[in-house]
C-alpha cells in the first residue's frame, strides 16, 4: 500500500467546510464520513480530515488555535497548469473561502495563489513547469 498523508483540520461548520473542499477539487469518501467528520480526498494518497471541534479534541488535548488570527501551517498542493491554479482559487473563493489570502507568487517556472478556508486554514494552489520540477529551478543571475 502506498504511503498516504492526511491533514486533520478542526472546523466550526462541517457542511460549509465540505462544500469549500469540494470546490478545491476534493471528493468525499463516505466510508470515513459522519456527522463529526468528513474525509475529503485530494488524490489517492492525500486526504483532508475535517473534524468538528469536539471530534478534533479527542485526538489532541491542546487548545484549538484560531487560524484566522495565527498561522499554524500552510498547506499546498499542485495542479497541472497556471490556468488551473486560477480556476481552483476562484472556485474555492466562491465556496466560502477567501481568495488570495497570501501574496501571489509568480517566478515564471512556478506560479501559486492561496485561498483561506472558512476556518482560516491557508491552502496554496501551485503549478510548476515540468522541466523545473524534474531539474530544479532555472539558474538565476546574481
């Protein structure tokens, strides 16, 4: 079985968060979804577990931070083109998120924009030129 990554996020409104992550391109895995949490799959090996605050507290006794006022992590995933970056961010922004929550990055070989989910968690959506992904970024003159 391939290694999988699950990002576990506390959410205030599970239905609103599910709609946002569906707009990001994630699909719900009903086998691991109930009224306290939803498994949203970005790919076969990357999942986002949306957990109500009560459910999230079952895994961690620490206080849940408010992602609107403090940054705990920046999540990022790639897409196949620059235009797909724009489309995903705009769609997610229209589904309860805040588009361009951080500065747009455009280095020519790499392009990214961000969107903040309804609870303040930041997601970068990025595209990288396949040659740069294979060989590293082009040399920059000093």
